[in-house]
């Protein structure tokens, strides 16, 4: 959080965030279309409060003091956070620390409000926040079910407001023939570590692996590596129950019978296996996020993988594992992959998200409902802004940021 | 259209449109948060067809070959236009000219499709287009009623798609005391010309005028100037019928009885008058767009104007008319005005939209449902795009635009 705040502080100082543009009158220029006014624009914060819903899995990165809160405060919007009921105490503590810090900076601590959710009636609480007349926008990280519910509530308001919902993602990993032939064990080890990290409870956890061969070596190595991780408790009973349901659904679709837990509250990492062709006709396989340490390995030919790619739902990420001999096949597929994810990872796991300007943490439906935005990196601030144009304004009436671009014709 | 296309051609050549960003690995830098990957991102076109709904009023600027079509083609999306039934012949002709031009450029003419609407079942036709699985986004310019219907259809799809709807706007004009005292006749003449231009059938036509005085001179001048314009036919019988209904609604709210037409198909320009305080409690006055040559003048004190501003709905534009003595009052109000419009015009009429990078043709609900976007200017292209991040990609696998930013650390 501190480093994320530092990033936004540096961004605000640089002025790069506001997308300032200045089109000076150009009486004879060919691009002066329409009346030749002086028009300058920049982003301003939305009017009202940004409602942030904390996630179940990352009380620091996606909670009271997470990226949504930091970017909304940086934009200039007050924030009210409804923390996930799984993190009541953590959330309350973080909110108090943050409010004290805000106060000691000379700002009003009420720019950050905290709503505690004891879990007894989350639906009503969420609705009352999204329907509140002062709400300007919503940031949500969680399941597709709850995300779509919040979107519906926001759209039904007398004045609809935007919801930026990061929902489920199956994060496909596509292995190419050359890479499989030359380093299947190495790739399997990296994937197993990524699936098992944080017991799989990450939005970028690999959920589907497409393998261009019926050889079982890769899948067996993956399974063996994963089995080295002990059974663990999940973040909450709800997370465990959802995990077990999703695994059961995919297991049933592929006709496998797997144990999801070692003890009532100790879940196991799981690899399911099926022919890629099965995935082509079964949406349960391709579209069900098993939020937890589970992935399905779909094996077939590279042609099968290509057909499966056409049916993949939108994801936050797609990883491609290749070597030099795969480059032509890979490059031909890249446009199709770019249409299905916010981030394409070359020879690497999807877990681990760098906070930087070049990052896109987003993606097509159902991964998010706003694929034009990112939840991570400095451009996350733009979710809470809109542009305003000042036409023929006196220099001294302009926001400071626009007054100073005047010296530079067509600055932006 | 030609000049708009030239603008987009120049934009594509410059590469400025794509928002390319490159965050190089920075092992020791304080802003390298998270794993230190090389991440580059840029905008790519949405996958699928952009559906454009032509407007009733501007068959050139908002029709087959208008800004929505031009920006979507520039983004790289194929387009299907459903022209307004009021412009069947114009639309068919334009589509044929455009398709011939596309073909003679060596491109597939089917990147621009044309759907003719004879008006017999526009609702079903619109629904079938927005629900089509290949539709990626929708551009619409028209009424709030139809805009909200299209938004609902798009949100209810299995995979929702964005609708960029430009709907109704009352375009308030706020006159400050100093300007009124020094040049009320001059302002009234400019406003009358703006209201009467194209017989008022423009999305930026002034609809509300707030005057900080009970003096009738300003309103009478405005009315007299407007009366110099002869009665005219409106764009279509539907436009006329909507105009008459809206004027009747506002007239009833203010207790005035006005004639809206001189002959069955000849409508009159109209000025309605009421005390500003009436507007504070009557949403019919402040929120009803009378699409046509009509405005309501609300007179009271400057304090009344300020209270009315708080109740104004979102608009495409707000104009402020001031002189030097008004500057302090104006500057104090600017943040509130910026929250209510996409463009603030200083001492000028709202009609006449410059096509330039600094322009914002958009605004808060109900003027549009996507106040973060603009329908005019080069940034209109961004409506049909989303960013994709390439993590640790080989230089030769990157899109050309991202391969070339590598030489410049942190280029964007």
C-alpha cells in the first residue's frame, strides 16, 4: 500500500495522469474542423463517493487500503470501503490506521469511510451502498455472481453509475510443441508453484492448461509437483465451499472422481485431466473458475488447442510457453489471444502482478465488465475520472494544469 | 467526413492514439512494485462489429459516414450502420459512396455494412443488431428513451457490450450580473441565433437560460430576435411531435400557453419564461429537453441561479456569460459546473463543435451514459478499443507499435 501510494503521489506531481490536451485556434490549419475555438481538456474526479468492496483473498492489495482505494483517493474522490466479512478485524484496524495517517497529513479523515460487514446481510448492505445518491462509482473484486448483481443495481439507479468489477478468470496456459518437447518438467514445476501459491486463491491462478500432446508425462509431473504441497485451510468456509462446488462441476464434466479435502477444513491441490476435444463442447470445463489450487489439463493436438482457444472466455491473463521452434505458430495465434485477455505472458506464470504503467490488470467479460480499464498501475486512476473541456476560458479561470499547457501548442 | 477521416488518418500515422506504455524492468527502482517484469501495453480494437445508430438530425456528422463510423473504422473495427428512418435515401447513397471508396482503397467494402430501416419495426431491428453475437459495441445518438432501451438490451446479453449513447441535453446558459448589465442585447442576439440555428434541432441547442435579474429586457430581446426566424418544417413528423410534447410539458409547468406551430407542419421558435425559483422545485423545467428551437428563461437573483445550478441534470455543455466584474463569482462556481457538463463555454454559444483533441463532446447522465468518453475529436477512437499488456514478450512478437517503444525507457 505504501509503495502504491508513493506511485500515485509521484503520478500526481508529474501531472501525467490527467490527460491534459490543448487545441489552440489554428485559423488556417487543415485539422481545425468546425469553429476554431481554443479548447483544452483534462480529467477531473467523478462527483461523489467511490464505493470499494474488499475482496476475500487480499485484505491488503484489494481491501481497505488496496489499489481501488488508493487510486480513487489519488483521483480526488472520497472513498467508502465495505470490507469483506472474512476480514472484519483486519479491515477495521487498517481503516483506523489509514484514517489516522490521513488526519496527520492535515486532511479530513472522513475522505476514507469504513463500513463493517458482519456477514449477516451482505446483500442489503451492498445494495444500500450502491444505491446511495452520493455514490459516484463502485470498485469490486470477487465472484461473477456478486459482480453482476452489483452491476444490475448500479444500472437500475435513477442516475446509473459505473461499476468496475473484477470477477472470475480461468487464466489459460498454452503450451506449444517445441517447449513441451524440450522442457516439460521445468514448465510443470513453474505451473505447479503458481497454482499452489497462496493455496490457489488468486485471481491470476492458472486454471486451464492446454497441452499439444497425449503424452502424460507433463500432466503427471504437474500433479506430482502439486501433491508436494500439503492440504491447507482456505481463506473462509465460503471460499472452500465455492471451491468444492466448482471442482465437483468440472470433475463431473470430465468424468473424474477427485477428493477435494483431506480433512473437513483442509483442502487439497487438484489436477484434473481430459482430452482437449472434450473442452471444445463442454463450457463447464472451459468457463468454470475453480477458485483455489486446481487446474484442468486438456491434452490433444496443437490443432485441438487452437480450437479450444476460440472457445475460451475472457480472462485476466493468458500464458504462452514456447521455444524458438514454436515462434511462427505462436505469432499467428497472438491476435486471437489478445482478444481474450488483458495480459499475455510469455514463458511465465500469470501469478505476480507488477504495479507499473505498462500493466493491464483487466480483461474481457467475464473477467471484468470494463475491459477498457486496469485495476493495477497508475492508469487505474482513470476509472474514477472523466474529461472536461474548457472552451475559450480565460487563463486564470483554468485549472492550474490546463493554464500551464498554454505555452506549448497542441500539448497533451 | 473527409476532414474527420483525414484527422484519424493523421492520428493513426502518428501512433498517438494507442496509448502505448512500456515499463522496463527496474531491479532497484522504487516504483518497481511486484515482480520486475518487462510490461508493455497498447490499445487494440474490440473484437467484433461496431453497431452505429444514425441520428435523426445530422445524416452527415452522425450518420453512415459520421464520427462514430469514422472513429470505429480508424480503431480497426468493422461497422454496421442502421441509419435513421428519416434518412433512408441519404443513408443508402452515402453507404454506396463510402463502400466504393473503401473498395477503391484496396480494402474489403464489407468493413462498412448498411442496414436500411423503413421505420416499420425499428425496435425489433435495433434489438436484433444489439443482440447479435458478433456485435462488440454500439454507438448511438438520439433520445434518452431509445438510448436507455439499447443500453438495457446490451447489458442483458450473455456477454454484455458497451453502448456509447449520446442522449438529451438541456445545455444551460448562465448569465452573470456584470455581463447582463453591460451587454444584455448582444448576449440575447447570440443566444437567439444559436437557438434558431438548424431550427434548434442540435444536441447542443441552448435549452435553459439562467438570468440573475427580474428585468424583462433580456428575455424580451431574446424573444424578439427569435421571432425574426420564420416558422419551418422540422426534420421529421416524429421530431415535430416530440418537440410539441416537450414544449407542452414545460409550458404547463410554468403556466404559459404558447403556440408551437404556425401551420400543421410549420413549427415556431419559442421562449418560455419563469421565475428561477420555480425551476428549483420543478424537474419538468430543468430536466426536459425541448429538442427544437425552444428555450426557457429563468429569472431571479444570482443566488437563485446558484441554487438552480445544483439541480441541473448532466449536459453536453454549459455556457457562462460574464465580464470582468463577474470573475470571482464565476470562478467559485466552475467546479460545480464542471461536474455537470462535458464542456464549459466561456462567453459563447454551445452550438458549433470543434473537432480537435482538446474537445469533449460528452457529459454526465442523462447527456450520455459514458461521461468518460468523447464522441468528437481523435479520442473518440478510444471508445472502440481496450488495452492489452505483453509481459516479457520477444521484441519480434510484439505489435509493431510496441516493439519500437523499447528504445525509450518508460516511453508512453
